C-alpha cells in the first residue's frame, strides 16, 4: 500500500492511517493521566499541579505559500494557536521548525517571519524555540508545535457535547480552502474571496470569560465542518441535526462551490470554531461571538440529539446525511 | 540572497540566518521570564509553579532515512529527547509532525513507527500529539517537538561553565555523521561504523542523581563538538583548552576522516553529550558516565580557562584554534 494525497487530506482515509499505522504502533501515548494521543483530540494535555499543559502540532505545506488573506507563516501560527484554543487553553508559546529549499529567497523568508510575528502579536503568543533545515523540498515547509495552559479538568473535549446542546459556527465557511484553490488556478484576482486565517483564542476567551460552558469545540480545518461535526458526534455517541438555511456561507462561496461541484461543508477553514453549548446559554453565547470582530457572521446551525447518530441536515427538500468526507477536496490546503 | 545548504548545516552560516532573519523579526520570544529564543539554547522554558516546562523542536530530513544504527524515526525521538535532556530536564512528551511524499510505502512508515516506539520506550517518553501531511517532498520529513520538566531555576544552560571546570565528552565522536556519509556513498557495508543515535536522558540523569552539578551542557549535533564548545565558550565569555590526545575517536573514525579530509570535531553526533563540570567532581562524574552503557568511552577532554577566549587545542605539534565551523561538512545529516 502506498501513500496517496488523501492520506493527508483530513477525512476518513487519513483517520484510518492515523488509527492503524500511527496510533497502532505506539505504546506510550499519554502522560500523567492527561488527554492522550488515543483521544485524537485537537491537542493533548499533561497535568501539572493545578493546571494542564496543552500540547499540539501542525505541519504546513500549503501551496501557494502566499495567498489572499495570509501566507504560510500566518497559518503556522494560527493553526497551532487555534488547536490550543479549541481545547479551552490559553496559548503561550510556539516552536517553529522550518525546512527550506536550496535557492529559497531570503527576502521571502523575511516576509514570512514578519507575518509570523504579526500573527503572534495578535494572538499574544511567543516563539520560543525552533529549528532550520535545508533539503530538496519544492517550497518552504513549516511545522509549528504549541504549548498552552488550562485549569486542571477544564479542557474542552471533542467528545463533550450533550443532548439538547446548540451547535454554533462562528462565521462564514470554506473561505480558506476556496481561496487557495482560486489562487492555484490564477482566479484569485477576479474574486473578493480571501482566507479567513486568524487566531481564534480571543474569540473563544470572550465566551469563556462570561462564565459560559462550552461542552465541545473544534476548529473545522481540513475536511471542513462536515469532518468536525462527525467527529464530535461519533466521540459523544450522539447525533447532530443541522439546519441548512442557518449555515453561514457567503454568496460568493455558494456560487464558487456550486460552479466547481465542491461541498463547502468539506472545505478547510483557518479562523473558525464550532462549539456545542447548552441550549439555555446559546443565545447569549451567540451575541458575545457576534460582538467579536471574528464572529460577525456566527449562527446557531443545529442541535444535539440522541434520536440519531451522525450528522443529518434538514434542507428545503428534505433531510440528508452529512457524512465524514473521504478527504478534503482541496489538497495541500494548509 | 538565497538559501544554500550551509544555512541548514549548523555552524556560522546558520547562526547568522537565525540571528538576523529569524530572531531579528520576532517581538515575543519569551514566556513568564523563562529561557527564551534569544538565549539560543537547546530548548526554552516556561516557568509554572515550582517547575519549568522545557520546550524544544527539531526537524529531520536525513538522507538516507534508514542507515546503520538507526533511521529517521529513531533520530526524531532521540534528537528531541536529547535537547530536553541537555537542558537538565526530564523528557515527558513528544509531538510527531510528518510530511509524506505521495507514493511512500506504508510498510516503510510502519517500520519508522516501530522505531519511534522503540526509542520512546527506551527514553520513557510518550508521543501525545501529531500531524500528517502529504506533499511533494522527496522523502518523509519528521518534525518532533518535545516537552520536559525541570525544577525551577535548575535548567542547565549553554552559558553556565565556570573557570576551572572540566569538559567531559561522553563517548566516541563523529559516528553518526560519518555513517550517513558512508551509506550515501554505498560504503556502509564495508565498515563497522554505525550511528550513535540514542536517548541520553538516562546517562545525564545518572550524573544528576549523584548530586553532581553540571554547569553547562550541550548535545554536539550538527557542527559537532567544535560548534558546541565554541557556543559554550562564547556564551560564558570564557575559553576552553582541549587536549587532542584525550578526545575520544575510534580508530575507524580517525581513518575515515583522514581519508576524506573531514575534521571529526565538526561532524554530527546523535547520542553524545558535552558537559562542563566543577573540577572537584569531574573524576566522579566520569566514573558514573563510564558505568553507563552509553558512556563507556567518555573522557575528560579539557578545561575551562579565563586566559583566552574560544577553543584552543593542545596537540603533539603545538596549539591550534578550534573554530566554529562554517557548517557541518556532511549535509542532510539529521
Ligand atoms: N503523525 C502523527 N503522529 C501522531 N499523531 C497524529 C499524527 N497525525 C495526526 N495525529 C493525531 O490525529 C488527530 C487528528 O489530527 P489532525 O491533524 O486531523 O487534527 P487537527 O490538527 O485538529 O486538524 P488539522 O491538521 O486539519 O488542522 C490528532 O489528535 C493528532 O494529534
Ligand atoms: N526556524 C527557527 N525559528 C526559531 N528559532 C530557531 C529556528 N531555527 C533554530 N532556532 C533556534 O536556534 C538555536 C539553535 O538551533 P539548532 O537547531 O542549531 O539547535 P539544536 O537543536 O540544539 O541543534 P540540532 O538541530 O543540530 O540538533 C536554538 O535555540 C533554536 O531554538
Ligand atoms: Mg483541530
Ligand atoms: Mg490543526
Ligand atoms: Mg535544532
Ligand atoms: Mg542541541
Ligand atoms: Mg537538536
Ligand atoms: Mg493537524
């Protein structure tokens, strides 16, 4: 068996590889009883004193490395900050591991570093360690790990949603992935679309600061909302009912994804969050989120139920299953 | 200006890139007053309660990925464990970020995972988080970050050596780099040389457990012992005098490096440590180290002095300066 693009595209094919070959090979996947690799959450934790250290990593091979709304440097910061943030943690520090091609322009590297710095300032995190290699890669690759901190037992899990919870999506979907696709095809200048890549820790903190409990939370990156919701449903043993007319999608995204035959629910986002919140707090949470610059287009898109498993969407023409995608339709999206 | 292989080879060229372009672009490089990126140590720290979390990362693009004595999986674990260990920390957890080429054999990935698992068991660490991407790279790339823990204020720094300290090297040098070179040239089967790649946390712990203070410590990876000693000298403002006849080098390494015109002091090691230890404890430390399976060939190789800066080696034919190498003579060594 050989690796295909789908093994790196989120979704089922990648999940199987991770479950069978990676997780299946490892004996030690957990420290001090914290959240471990076997939980396959956005990050893992190491309990220390009254806190848990949260640890996560993402590698980035996005093509092209500069695109409307961001670049590989900005994604490297935000991707990792966001995985820490959806664990309910306060992001503290990042590592930056670079693999550079021979002949790479040092001015481009400077531009990427400036973008990393700006994103770090936005998110309030520091780059405290790194590594630099030169190899025969086609373009710069950045892997960024991150450390955050959360009060012991307060980490927000994928699996935590409860019957009756409202599902909130913090803004318009599919903008990152479609922007990448358009720039690859040279259509980016004719469109207003730009990547949503942004650090979401401030947005999430604004909800938590009001004492609202978030029962489950993910950043819908590769594989999009469809992948995240299915994971939340599966891990909780519950189901989700979505209202199609409530899902935030810009007109442009609707138009482009219809033209290309791509389901925007399976496309990657880099500055969005999906949360399960107790119904009684959902309107209040929505209001807080809508007051944040990154949450203007937030919506309550559905509800958690025990009446079915998986994700079902109510549409104008009836109900349809929203399945875990085989993989994100846009390769090398992040 | 363009990136050259030397920018990824340890040594002066890489140091300049990191100092000017990387560190020079970043505003936030430190958390809670811990050891920060500006210290350019083997890892950085985040003080939390009575402890400091130690954080480090290394990317690996070694060519070939399987070689005598190890493979990219084993290096990925040991490289990161060792950077944590030379900070005086107890390594706890690793992240594993993979970039795989399309068409990569899944059986090879399994072999690498088994090797990762074995090295983790040896070192007593867990893999708790990771990421998987597929991209057009020529071979698998692994970036592994790591978290360790050390009592507050007890981290061992590059800069900490003191006048009169003895310099200990824990075993024969240059075996990793030369093994890589030989396998690349197809000469590996004719030689007994194999990589020294191994986790050194147990070895270091055996010294610390006896209450011996280690004033400064590094793992002499890319750029070899020459690079590590110069960094320790420069950061402390002191000098080091080496005794050439005490430097542990196997006959085979001596033979090969003479034949190839490579200075073994500039070649990478992946299972060695260099320590500065107060003279009064040096013999005891040496004995402890020699009793550890990884330390059989350890030697006291020199002494810290305030009489000169930098590193000077006493040889049969007089004294010579051991300078920071421009870069490791063997590219893609780790
Ligand atoms: N190479 C790997 N080694 C160990 N664990 C891995 C590896 N790749 C992925 N994982 C684990 O699998 C789970 C899913 O990984 P995934 O990368 O999809 O999560 P994510 O970072 O939230 O999503 P994205 O990468 O799209 O932002 C995580 O728990 C992650 O730690
Ligand atoms: N891309 C980068 N971003 C931020 N810091 C970096 C980067 N590359 C290197 N550094 C920092 O520069 C210093 C030297 O890095 P280097 O990789 O040489 O250390 P090392 O890991 O001990 O050596 P080796 O990689 O050969 O094992 C470290 O403090 C490291 O954190
Ligand atoms: Mg995530
Ligand atoms: Mg992620
Ligand atoms: Mg390094
Ligand atoms: Mg080191
Ligand atoms: Mg290292
Ligand atoms: Mg990931």
